[in-house]
């Protein structure tokens, strides 16, 4: 799993792709710090709140069972939300040893179970 500082950087990069103010699409509640807000955004990214998040480098056997957990993930930023006014694919990595969250994300995104 990524460290908190890596999660915050991922959330900040995701924020930059949006045309709307951060406050308009992130949770409207009080946080102890801006870092706490970015950590909440990161959690929302991987939980599919901002669109399906799916692993791009997972490997499956012939029966469709996951054999290698994804470490690279993508979320589409819709055209109407994008600062460039074009749909954009936001990519990020989970950089340390697998913890099961990659498997969870991949299964949810693959099955459209969000």
C-alpha cells in the first residue's frame, strides 16, 4: 500500500485534472488538515466514487481467477469534469507489496460491482 505522502500526491494529481473547484467534487465536511482531505479523496478514488477504478496489469488464469494482483490502476475523468474538456484517463500505482486492496479494486472494477 502507498504511504500517506504517496496517497496525497496521487490525490493532488487527480485534482489537477478537474476543471471544477476541489471543494465542489470532494467530500463536504471538515477535516483536521488539507492532508486529511486529500487522503479522503484517495480513498474515494480507489473505492470507485469518482468513476470505475480498475487494475490494468492484473493477470488471470484460463478460468478467470486472479493470479497476479494489479499494481497499476486507472480512473476515467469524464469530459464534463475535466479541465481540458476532454475525457482523460488518470493512472496511478500502488507501489509496495500487495495487501489485497489491488485485488479488491480489480474485482470490483472488473465486475462493475461499484
